[in-house]
C-alpha cells in the first residue's frame, strides 16, 4: 500500500514538473498556471462542489472498469453503457410523473438497468458464441452512440430545440441541490461504499478477484466462472449506466448531443492508473476532476489552453503505469538491503 501511494505521488509530481518545463519553453508562467488551476477547482466552496459533481461520472465509470478488469472481464463498454443508462433514465423522466421520493429512485434504477442490459448483451455473446468481450463491448459503444443520437434526433426530439436533444425530464426527477452542492455526489459515495464492501468483504468479491488473477485456480477451487462472469458484467454495466443517469438528473436534466463527452474513457484511464484498486479509483477520480474542473479557470487567467490538462493526464498515466513494475522492484531491493544491514548489525 505504501509503495503504491509513493508511486502515485511520484508520478503526479513528475507529470507536473514536465508540464512546468513545457510551459516555460512556451513562454507561460508555471506557478501562476498551477495556482489558477487549483484555485478554480479547490479555491472556494462553489468550485469545490463543482469539482465533486464533475467527479461523479469519472469515479463511477472508473469503478466499473476497475471492478471488471480486476475480476477478469475486459469490459471496455463503459461509453455505450453510460449512454444507454442516460437514455433510459431520460425516457423514464419524460413519461413518468411520480413524487420525487419515488421518481428519483426509479430513474436511478432505470439508468442502472440500461447500462446492465447493454453490458449483459456483450456477456451473453461471450457465453453463447465465445465472442471476446474486448471486441463486442467496443463495437456496442459505436452502436449505442448512433442509436442514442437517432433517439434524440427523431422519436424523443425536442421540437423547440435547434440541435438534437430531448425535452427536459419532469422536475420531480431532478436531483436536489443544497445551495451549490448537488446530491449526485451522495449517490456516488453510497455506491462506492457498496462496491467496496462487495469487493473486499464478501465471498462473491473474493471469488471475482481470484477469477481475475487465476481463472484455472478459481475453477478448481469451486468458483462458478461463467455465473460470476455475468454478475460482474451486469454490475459493471449498471455502474456505467448509473453514471449516465446521474449526469442527466443532476443537470442538464435532458439528453443532449455529446452528453457522454469523455467521461467513460477517462474512467477507464483512471482504472488503469489505479491498478484496479477500488479506493485508488476514488482518489484518482477526484484528482482528475480537480484537473479538469480547474482547466477552464486556468485558461481564462493564464491563457494556457485547457487541452494542456489532457497532456498532463496522459503523462500521469504513462509515468505511473510504466514505472509501476520498476518502482516495485526498486522498493523490494531497498527493503532487502535494509533487512540485510539490520541482520549484519
């Protein structure tokens, strides 16, 4: 745990230092740039709550990818599952008119159902036809992208709009806001706690981890590989679908063209940096949200393009992932040498 923390902090430090060097070469002031970046994501209650809200889809899609990768399935379908969850929640919000105490849980369940159905389709193709989910989930992403675009352009198109989008869902389906704080963050935290508990404290979570590390050993040990595979696919799809539903319910309260943005792909990247760790996914999701939220203010104050943050994110991924093995070996060598010196004394 200590070595992972040091590796992560070192990777972030190196990425920020490399970014500072690039800024100096381009004629920008790195200290002012980073000050603006963190000030516009952590400097006030409003920016802090905005950062938390922006972290919700990153963390949920990151949890989806981390749980899948750690358990064996290579589920890369988070972008499509995100969109299908958002679409199903939007449709429910358009045609259902329930009190908020019922409406919000129903829309959350519909979002999870949309994502789970989309990931379950890839899971069934694996079990029935031996089709690799690495390929099918990627292909289903494209289908979901075109299908949702068609849905918001024709059957659910808002005739008063000038670009593809649905009408706004009923206000009873809007997630409450307490001042500047959106309650989608509370939903995300509760879901994180459930996922962490299942992964770390239950027999099912243990079987999933063992299956991901060594499927032959897990099968010989009595684990039901196919059954666990489908459970993981459905759960990870539900997490990605929930992310899409919460984005709609927290605002803009409708399905817009480009709603998915890069949330899901960023979530997959976060899972890679976190090495599929549940707690690490939460922490990296928050940090990446800090970078992305502060990028707009950084650009306004210092004129450094917000796309520069994408470079920083990419460097963080490269440094941490590429250096993880070497850093572990180095830490082990240092530990062995320290123990040897102690024994000589």
